[in-house]
C-alpha cells in the first residue's frame, strides 16, 4: 500500500462522513438559528427551548434521510471490501 492509496482512502472516508452527517448538521444549524432569532425577539431565555426542537429535528432527519445515509455508508464499505486486494498490494 503506497501513500497515494492511503490518501485516497482517507479522502473517501472524510467525504463519506461529511456526506452522511450533512443533513443532520444542517438541520440543527437551521433550527438553532430559528430558535435563537425567536428568543431574541421574544426575550425568552428558556434553556429547554433550544434542546427539544433540535432533538425532534434530528430524529425527523434520521427518519427522512436514514435509508439514504445507510446506502451511502454501505456503498463506501462495499467498495472497500471489493477492492481490498488492490489496496493491500
């Protein structure tokens, strides 16, 4: 295994992690911004107001995008296992 292969595998792993985590991160960012705006407008500073909608949002994103996320991870892993002979030479 040469350095080009290691760099390629690391790049593909990081891209897969970013691709799988993007829907969850984007949804929590949007929900957090909306709640922060709501709190600034209404002067409500309740701590649970920030956590509960984010948890609900993450669960909704997992329900909506879970099968796609699983397919991305499975295609990455199957690509690794199919090409393992080429990687270790």
